[in-house]
C-alpha cells in the first residue's frame, strides 16, 4: 500500500534586507515508496536537487553562504514536511567531512 505524499513544500524566504517574498519548491515523490531504502534515498536525492535549483539565483554560478543557508533550510523543511521516518533517518545520518586539496 502506497502512502499519499505531499507534492510541495512552501517556505517564506527573505528577498533583500527589508522585504519578504513567499516561494514554493515542488518535489514530486508520489511514484516512490518512502518505506524502502531505495525509495527513501531517491526522495532525498530529489529533495536535494529541488533545493539546489530553488536556491540558485538565475544568471549566477556562485555558491555563497546565502545559497547554502537556503539549501539547508529547504532540505530540512522538505524532510520535516514529508514526515517519512526512513527519509528522516537518512537525512539525520552524519555526513563525512570533505577537505579540498591544493
């Protein structure tokens, strides 16, 4: 039996110093089973891709602190909104630290 999963996540983001705008990040996961490892991993991958696209400023290729703050917020919000235990468990796993070599 497949669960019905929300198709979108909304979050108000600051747009500039004084004004705020509301935008919606949509993630289609209704074709996946969040109670399987493969399904949960694919859901997390789709959330990551959607957050990357959502947080990218058109015409800019820089990934600054504001971009990463947006990305972290959108992924965390999507995972929480989905409320799928296996997806949450995968999201909460510690990630390895990567170091850049010169």
